[in-house]
């Protein structure tokens, strides 16, 4: 009976992965459609919602593939540090990576104190 339960769990996991992948593609397509119309103040909430969905789905996909949330966050931190060291264009011209690093560190500090 345990083997049958294991097969059901694997099947369920595959179905969830496929569903998450389709949701990710849908949200990326929706983001691109919204960008075609140009960024306007009245659609900024839609952009924020869509970007939040994409990030959430990426975390959930990682979990389904056996990657814990902390590992994903460590990879993000590593990519930010690499971009800072290499003086990536988004950092050089806009300071986005250092601003993101500061935001993420502040968010984590706030969570640890709570």
C-alpha cells in the first residue's frame, strides 16, 4: 500500500509542477502584454501583482524541486554581490543592486527581530 501512496504523491507532485509552470508562463505573458501598453500610474498595481505572482511561483517551483527557500535567497544574495563586484549596468547607472541588497537585508533584520 505504501508504494501506491508513493506513486500518488509523485503524480500529484508532477501535476503541481506542471500547473506552476503554466501559471508562470501565463504571468510572464501578462507582464509582457501590460508592458506593450506602456507603464502608466493606473497599471502599476497590476505590474506589482504580476511580479509578486512570478516571484511566488518561482519559490514554490523551487520547493517542488527540493530547493528550500533559504537556498533560493542565498542564490539571490550571491547574484546581487556578483553584480556589485562586476559593477553591472543596473548598479552603475541606477544603483538598483545596492538598493535591493539594502532592502532585503532590512527586511530580514525586521523578520529576525519579530
